[in-house]
C-alpha cells in the first residue's frame, strides 16, 4: 500500500518499535496497517446418492477448471456459514454444513483453507456468475487433471479416502512449495 486507508497520507514500510516484521506505518495518524493471511471456506457438497457437486470456474484465476465451492470468508462469518454461502453463490445448491475435515495452509499465497463436509438439502444446482457448469460427479468421474487448485485436489483426496474407509477424519496439510496441480497428481496425493 502507498497511502493510509485511515487518513490518506503516505505510509512508510518499516519495522515498528517492538515488532519483528516491517509494516505499513502512517506517521500522520499513527496507524500501523497489518496484512494477514486470508481464510477460504469451502464445502464438498454430497448428494443423497453419494455424488459430489463440482463447479467449472467461469472466472479467473483458473477459468474453465473444476473446484468444489469455496471462497473468501466474510467478516462476521463462521467457516461453516461462509462455506454454505459460497456453495449457494457458486452452484445455487443448498447445503447443510457438516464437520471440518481439513485445514490447508498455503503460505506462498498467504491463504488458509477450511474445508467442510456438506450435505445437499435437495438435488438442485446450476450455473452462476462464478460457475459456467455445475455437475454431480462420482469419484471416478472427477477430472483429476483439470482441478483448479492444489488445495482442491488434496481436499477431494482426503474426502474420498475417508469415505472409502468409513472414517470422518481431520486432516492438516501445509503446501509450502508452489507446484502446479498436475505435479500433485503425479506425486499421487501427498
Ligand atoms: Zn494515517
């Protein structure tokens, strides 16, 4: 940032007293602007027949690639509320949000993914401003080579591996190296 969002004066990038990291500091009004990672809430929506709802992205980044519903958490929301809202916004689907099954940190883009299991309340889903196509898929129909992000790839793997074992586990994953999705696919998941 160049200008203080509180008073409009120029900011300096330096380490404030008592801190360890450089921050955007406004000497006019004294505000220190902290920039922290962003949280993304997501949901793997499961239909009554066990298929999961996938969305083809209609927007950049990764236009045309597939994801489950996920997006930036809004102020004042729980991760479950955010996941339900994103599911409705991206796929028109109404879901009941179940447990959190994965937290994936992605330090190279300063993002934290909180992924929930979800149950579709009915069979309705459809295209939206954010999704050019929505489709219920069995595990063997998932286009693993056309997944939008590594976090989505690993989230789906966790989801299906747990379900195959009849488990509802919790997973933590830290993606510290930036690799394209196809490299994760080649590595076989981990
Ligand atoms: Zn200021």
